[in-house]
């Protein structure tokens, strides 16, 4: 026995009986008859339809409607002056549409209500104008299409299960309400203008796509769940907005933010290429599931991998107004970003490291010192014919930039880190900048040789271990050369000679030049003397030792080279431990 309550309108009741169904057909009675449109006799139905005129309201709540019945209603309401069906109010709450529903060339002066309706097939609303609200709350829809539609009031699909929906060239004067709406597949909005607030709280779908859409007064978009993709391609936000989404992919290409915006995301790989920021915009990782205040619970999230947020591209973006918080930058393409030196990075922002461990560059083993690198540098190095392994290759069909284009990118990032008083990070980008300069095609050979020597000796003044290694090697070389050629066997003694010149005696003090060593040159005493000379050279002091002619040149060379290497090591250590005041 059916125990459901009767509807709150005069209903048909066809099929009701004490044994099984106490309510019967819930279709709205067609006045002055006792049955709904579906259960009227053929004559009564024809009489009802013939009495309809353009501008009349229709009320077929709870009625079972075939395509034939609906087409008959709309045909009778067609205005010959506009060639459109014109209705006053259109009430189809809890109606059941058995076939394809086609509202084509329809003008509704009041509200169009389909609350709780069931569409067993497709529902198309083409070239339709609704002066009031269009309500589909709780309706069940297979495929809803709105094409060239204008709704002066609100468009609501709250709590509606829909397979998928498509909105093309639609203007909504009021709010777009998709709160707790569940799309089996997804929903597309293309060339849509939303005058009021867009409420997408607890919306779930495989994809949600807004293309060329304008949001006039939307202040909070989401939290929403897209298990495949969320797109805001070429949309415009005219009001300050908070966007909250859990999605593996977010496209913000060409988005125009005419006011401040805060994007709080989970799982997302974000592409912000060519986005236009008039006011401050922040992109941040949300560490916990979003809370749905309208429902009182957390947004349910299926397994979608790591919940971290990755930035894929900032090309074409003016970063002067952009702040990234806890965003993974390992895949981010920075080349082409405007005012990159003003980008604000907060929290954790990992970037691609160099290949770890021992690698092979042809037959030569290489160990890369850890540093932050651009994804574009990885792409360039991976594409070289002589590249060592471990570098990330560029995606298919993507442009691989040359070092001459990457050097300015590193330079601007270095400045951004210096302004933020993050000296270790700035040091990594300085290293990258110098590497790109060294490999650029447009520098003279002499400059390349100088940069190569700078890199080889000290890693551009940033590799303390390398500079100290060369310093130790230089000191050992100096000691060896001093013991072998620079120190005489014994210090020359002064000779005092008295001579009579022009009747007067003159005392002449002379000291002969040290003689080149012979015999055993490598012993403890000579090592100690050579070490003394070398240590004094490191700090740019003269040892005061008597040296052979060769020893003098060796000391001059060591006094030039070794303090430089010591300075490189000190600079490298300072660059790693310094913090801004």
C-alpha cells in the first residue's frame, strides 16, 4: 500500500484505491475537470488545449507528460507576432517527462518551476526567456541543455542529480544555485553571464567547465569537488571572490580578476597562463578537507592521489599582485612571466632539484650539487645531445627554451628571493643565472672562458667545498714547488767588506742571491719552511723567508690565487647561512 502523503494541490487521484494506492495520480487537476491532463478524455483534452491563448499560465504539477502533450501545450500558446510560445507562469513541479523535453522559442512572463520533476530523457531549453526564476531544485535530469537562454531571476538546481548539463550563451540576471548538485559526468558553461551570486557549495562532478563566463557579484565559489577537471578558461570575476575546490586539475588560463581573489585548493595542478590580475590574487594549498557550512560537514573527497597543489605555468601573468602559499613549483613554467621579481612565495614551495647521485656525462662521471632549478632548465638539458641522465624531459609538443631566454628568469627570481631576505634561495638562482649565461650562444669566447674558470674554481663563488678543494690543491702544489725549487739549501749569509774609495774607507754589506737547492730537497725542515710560506700566502702576507728566484715567482702566484680561493669559500658559506635582518 502506498503511504505517501498527497500533494498540496488538487490532484487527479486516478488509480487510487483502498487496497494499494491511497493517493493515485498526483497530477494537478485541469479546471474545470476532475483529472490531470494525462488522464483527461480525448475530447476534454482537446477542449482544454483549444482554450489556451498566448500569455496564459499553465499548471501541470505532478503530471505525467509525454512529448506529444508538451508540444501540444506550447503550440497553443504560440504568439503569432513573435513566433514564440508565451506563458505567464509555468508550473511543472514533480512532473514526470517521459520523452525528450524541448522548450524551444518560449517566453515565460513569470517563474518556471520544475522542482522535483523527473526528466527520463534529454531536456532542452533553446531560445527561451524567463522573466522570473527557473527552479529545478531536486529534479532528476539525464541531460539538460540551455542554449541562447535568458533568465532574469535565479537559476536553481539545488540538490538535483543530473548526468550532465550544457549551458551555451546564457544570461542569468540573478543567482546561479548549484548547491549540493551531483553531476554524474559534468557541466559546461560557455559564454554565460551570471549577474548574481554563483553558489556551487558541495557541487560534485567529474568536470566543471566555465569558458568565457562573467561573474558579476559572485563572492564565494565552492567548495566543490571535480574528480577530473575544473576549468575557468577566459572567465571574468568582477567582484572579490574566494574559490575553493578539490580537483586534480584547474585551468585558469586567461582569467580576468577585476577584484581581489583567493584560491584555496587541494590536489590541483594549476595552469594560470595569461591570467590578468588587476588586484592581489593568492593561490594557497588547503591542508584539510573543506568544511561545508551550509551542510555542516566536510566535503567528501575520493582518492585522488597527493593532496598537494602544483603550479604548472605562470607564463603571461603579471606576478606583481600574485602570492603563492605552500605551492609545489617543480613543474612550473616561469619564462614569460611579467614582474617575476615581485612574485611573493610563502610557506613551502619546492622546486625541481638537480639529478641526485653519480651521473654520467658521456664517459665522464658527474655529481651535481643540490640546488633549486627551473623546469625549463631541465627541459633544455634533457634535450641536449650530450646530456647526462636524470633531467626531466619537456612535455610533448612544448617549447624548449634556450639558455639565453632562461638567464633573465633566474635573475628575476634571484631578486625576488633577495627582496624577501632569503639568501640561500637567491644563491641557487644566481647559480642558475650564471649557468645559463655560460651556456648562452651570444657571449664572446673570452667571457665564456672567464665564466667557465669561475664555475670550475668555485661554482660562481657559491660552492665552498669546491673552492676549499682547489685551495688545498693549490697549497699542496705550492708546498711541493717550494720544497723542490723555491727554498735554498741554506739561507745566504751577509758579507761585510771594507774598501778604500778616494782615500776613505767604506763598509759594504752584501747578501748574495739564494742558490738553487741541490741534494735532498724533501725533508721535514724544508716542509716546515714551505708550509710557513704557503700559509702566509693564503692570507696575503709575505713570509720573510729567503727564496730562490723561482721561489719568488711561486710565492707571488700563490699570494694571488690562494686568497682568492679562500674568499670564494667564505662567500659561499656566507651565502648559505645568511638571513635577512
